[in-house]
């Protein structure tokens, strides 16, 4: 059984992430979205908020589950008995960082395979950072994230 982890910060989840999730769900038997609970990183959303948003937006996929983890990804992968990691690649600028992480993870856990999925062309510019930046200036983010989570993002900047 091919059980893969799609790890990330998802702060917030975007159409780019959702595209990778949908396509991954067709390739792997089980996809676990692993949300990094990184207390050192200044996240816009708490891990609970990110879990709830991601669950709401992916509940239609029977073989997709949402979980959070802290610490090293390799330890989390071992703990849930998964040896496949999915990462989206948008452009060549992502490559250097991604290959470094993938190779470090493989040194630590040789059975672990990282599979890169190219992001859909229409989302190749998109990132959570762009969404936060746009939202912080009151910009229209409806092209970047599903409408269900727009009020939650806007609320962070209207508080
Ligand atoms: O969405 P992101 O922020 O690009 O995701 C990065 C993530 C969560 C995949 C990466 O930072 C990660 O795996 N962090 C956990 C700690 C770890 O294992 N780091 C990689 C080895 S240095």
C-alpha cells in the first residue's frame, strides 16, 4: 500500500496545495497531509486552525487525512509507517531548497523517497506568503484560496 505524506506549513492552505492534494489522491493509496506545528515559526494560524481549514477543504477525498506533527519529518514518517513524501515544485527557485531537504531526509531515513509533483501552471506563482501579503493590504485573495476560508484570513488582519 502506497502511503504518502504531503508535509508543509499550510499557513494558509492555497489552491496550489489543493491541486497537489487532489492529484496525489489519485496516485497514492493514502495521502496524509502533515501540518508542521512549528512553535518557533511565527505562523498566522495556529496549528488547530490550519488543521480545521485543511480538513474542511479535503473531506471529499476518501483516501486523504489531515494530521499535525512537530520535530523532524523523518521521525514523523517513521511513526506513521510512511516512506513517501510529496512536495510540489513551482519553479526552479524551489529546487535548491527542496533537493537539500529531500537529500537530508534520505540520509537520515534511506527508505524514504521524496516525490516532486510539478504545480499546475496557473498556480505556479502562488504561495501562502503571497496570500498573507495580499490579505494584509486588503487585497482580493479569491483567486488564491477557496471562498470558505477567506473570512478566516481576513479576520486575522481586521482584528
Ligand atoms: O510549506 P513549507 O513551509 O515549505 O514546508 C516545509 C516542511 C514542513 C516540509 C519542512 O520545513 C519540514 O519538513 N520541517 C520539519 C523539520 C525537518 O524535518 N526539516 C528537514 C530536515 S532539515
